[in-house]
C-alpha cells in the first residue's frame, strides 16, 4: 500500500492525498468536440494585444504573473536574442480576439516587464554578457526588432469548446514547468458566477493593487465590486487556522469540494473527482441569487460550527486526545463541512452543545477495527465506495450525538 504522508508537526498544512491517480473516468469526452486553432503570430503582435487589453494577465483563474526571478527572465530574453526556438503558447478564447493565457504566463509577463513596462534589466546572461544591465531601450535597434519579430506557435482553444474538453486540454498541456493545478484549471473553464462564488467563500483578506486601492471585480451581473474580505472567507480562515494558502488556489480547491458535494448529493458521486468538481461548478451557474446567498450562509455556518467544536484542530485526523496535531485532511473537510451545512440551526446548536461527545465519536471512528472510515479519508479517497463510506459514517455519528446515544 502506498504510504500517506502524515506529519506530527505543523510543517505541512495539508495532508497529501494519494491513491487517486488510478481512478477511472467513467465518461470520456468525444474527441470530435476538441476545437483548437493554430494562429501564426509573432511577439510584437502579442505585445500589441497586451497593450490593447486583448490578452489578460490578471485573471481570476491563473496563477500569479512574474513568479520567475530576474535570472530566469533574463535567460528567456537571451533565448529570443539568440533566435532559439520557444515552446508553444496556449490561450483560451473568451470572445473573438480576446484571449486568456493557459500556458505561457511567465514568458508573456516577462515580455511585458522588459519591453512594455521597462522595469527590468538583463542580468546573469549566459552567452550575451555584453548586454548585462541593459534595459530594452538600451539594446541595439536591430535586437529590439528581433525580439518583436520572433515568430511563436500559438494554440487557441476556441470559444464554445465544452468545459470537460477544456479541462482535459489544460491538464495535458501543463505537464512541465510550473504546472497549473486542477483548481486553476477549473477556474479557467468556469469564469463568471461559479468562479466568483468560489473566490468569495474563501476571501479572508482584502485585495489591493500596487497603488493600495481595492481591486475591483466585474460580477456576472455587470456590477463592479471591491474585493474585500467576506464573512464566510473569514470563517473559513479561522476554521482552518489560517493555514490554507491562496497563492495557487489551494483555498479555492477546498471551497469547490464543499460546493460540489453541497449541490450534488454524495449518493450521485461518480469518479473521477476532478470531473465531479467540474460538474459542481457548472451546477452553480443554475443558482439564483437567493440560493447563492443560502449556500454562502450554510458554508459560514459549517465553518463556525467546525471551529466551535474543534477549535484549531478542525478537519484533522485524531486517534486520541493526546495526539500531536495533524495536517488538514481534505476528505475530512469535505464530509464535515457539507454535513454541518445541512443541519438545521437548532441541530447545529445542539451538536455544538454536545461537542465533547461528537469529538469522542469521531476519534472512535478513526480507531474502528474495520478500518473502513480511516481508509475512506486516507487512501484512494476519490473512489465511489469510499466517498459513500465517509459520508454515511459522519452522518451516523452526527445523528447519534443529536439523539444522545
């Protein structure tokens, strides 16, 4: 059996999931629905599109731009000056001539810094050392032109391509370098109400731009909103002890798991997990404002209840009261958050009142001789039978606690 990574310290915030890599996808997509075009283009055209706002660096779904250090950025520019071939760029088409970057964000943000923003100088060059400390404007005119006329291969995933196809394309092309995480891909294909909701559930801090002004988001209803911390985001951060980092959308992955199992009963779960989570985000698009508000309220209720019962030990394995604190377990988060969110207000208050009993029953579940519950939150957690196992087990101990058993 593959070992699960378990730490007795807080060095790792989230328990590593394993055993899900071989879960079979029951419903493969139709390859005829793949719609990708190959546009001839050069770097000058990319820069022009950036200047005109037709290519977007600061999107909800992407990782942050400018993650490369100056050495990597300079070596990339050096490659252009030496006419070395470049990897292909991939874009997703929002509208005609309106693209979002799927693969190539660091390269394009480097070009923007060096050529357009002019806030970068070359350093640590390997071959063209004579241009050390040069800005773009200090390069000979012929080299400036060489950069702009460098041809690139650009693949554009066309508007109208089904979401499940986009997800698979994104996954397969991001197999090297700084790989897109599944949640980043889900945001790429679920822009609008779904991605806004997921972001709102976990936004625990205000977001400001380089001028210290509130960042604004144009919502799906056309209204602009300041990106301030949300009540549910603060509750999430408190329940998870502020340990879930937002930089690569790890926090939004937790929120997506909640909303998928909140909107789609666990009894209807079909592998694989990524497809199920995509279906969950797609289901958000059918919700009206009242249902979205209820989902947010129920998520906050679940986070508040989890913290009330466990304090800083929520969503973590525990085999005895004297255990060291373990990392946060995603399967436990998923089942506890959804189960708590479905409780009536009266039942939530009663469960909180009997929190000692509930904690004891959860520890007993971890130590059950059959090992069924422990397997359901440890190994191959995306398998259908294990999803059902953990939800049924948690449902039972909640019921028993409320009934005083």
